[in-house]
């Protein structure tokens, strides 16, 4: 099983801690075994907000995990606890993938894991982080940054985005979507989307694009243009772009491309359709176009993606699910 360790200490933010526990500690219905083996590791009883938490293991146990999650912590004006920093560094040196949620990035920075790379944290603390850790390229305008074995997220909802991103890397798009459905959250937001939204996050049926989104999702097999979307939304292309940016943090065409790629991932995982058929079903037109966009977005060709996730989910010779060790 893929062991995920939560690295906790006094002053951890309970929201980020809880959402990581919900994603990695609860096996979603209908998803094949094995799920993650969740470990809670700390120096002893710790305080998270008004709650007291009793970890299952000491911080030295982080080095035995495949993935280490460092939740946000409240007092970023002081250096993180030295024992936590050392334990996170040791886990990374032992081969673990390390991810921070919100201000947990300060722990990764103190451990030297972000030196020379790009990272993010909650927008309110990006300036402070850049000043204290000048060797880190702090990006204040993204939801999360994936550098391979080191990942960082912005605050609150972006922490959920990063957790779902990790599930998607390990188990595929359909499983990540199942987790998102259980938690009633959006199944995918690209890490490059902006932290800043010009209007409050709307209710599902209370914004100008509420009817447009499902209409477009039902027509991903068609060559939709910005003009098609604007016409359906009964607004100009310029107004459409403005509303897309305020609601989704991205452009209409980028949103469409993201939905097409995610649909292609699901079809690759769950059907035997050819790449040519999937290209047609997702509005990509040709297998060459699908391969180009898929490789650039996901990082591997469609055929490689299919082999990877099919090997993790298809029944074995005994009729049971083949057990696997997710990459990480």
C-alpha cells in the first residue's frame, strides 16, 4: 500500500489537516483496493486550533512513507520547529514525495527542499516567504506547483486541489473524480489557475455561466469555439472571457482544452476505444492533435497513460484486483 504520512506539530491549521485526512484516510465507495495507508506522525500530543491530536507515530516515521503531507501552520513569523524540519528533510532524502498545504511551504523552504525551484503558498504570505527564502522562486498567482517529488499549494481550497492532484497522479482521473464527488468539490482545477478571483465563488446555479458549463460538457465531441460559447451564453466574446476569468480563473479555450483532456483520461482508463476514437469523442479531431495536447498537459502520451492505469485497475488472474504500488 502507498503510505501517506501527515506531519503534524503544535499550531497546525486544522482545516488543511482535516481535508488531507478526508482525501487520503477514507476509502471512497466503489474504488478498488488498496487505498492509501494513512499515518499521522508528530512529536507527541499536538494542538491544532482548539483541538488536541494524538499522532499514531513519531516524526521519525515520516522516512518510512511514500508521500509526506505537511499541513499549513499558523505562526509563520517564527522558524518552523527544528525537529519537524529535520524529519521532513530526512523523509525526502529517503525517497518520499513531499507536499505542503498552504503555509506548510515554510517548512519545506526551511528544509531546503524548495531551493532553486518554484513554489507557492497562501497569497497573504508569499511576499514574506520570498524575503525569508531568496533561493525560492515564489509564485503568488497559482493554485499549486508540482515539481515532481516536491509540491506546494496555496491556501484552503487550493490545498484540496493539490490533494486531488496527488490522487490523480497515483490512481488516475476517474478515481480522483470519485473522491471529488464524495466530497462535493470540483474534480479538477489546474495548478496554474490564479489564486485571485475577482468575484466571490458563486453558487452552482448562481452565476452567468451556470447553464453554459453543462451545455459545453455535453458537446465536447464538437469543435466548439469561443464564438459558439458566447452565442450560447447570450453575451459578447469579450464579456464571456471576463466572466470565465472571474468564475474559473482561466480563459474559455483553456477551460475547454482542460475538459477535453480530462474526458480523454477517463476514456483511456475505462474503455478499450482507440486513441483515434477518443480524439473524435473529445473534439480533438485527430489522434495526432490529441497526443500533442495530452503529452504537453499530462506529461506522458495517451498510450503510456492507458497502460499505466489499466495495470493498476484490471482484474488479475484470480479475479481479484491486482495490487500495485503507485508511483511516487
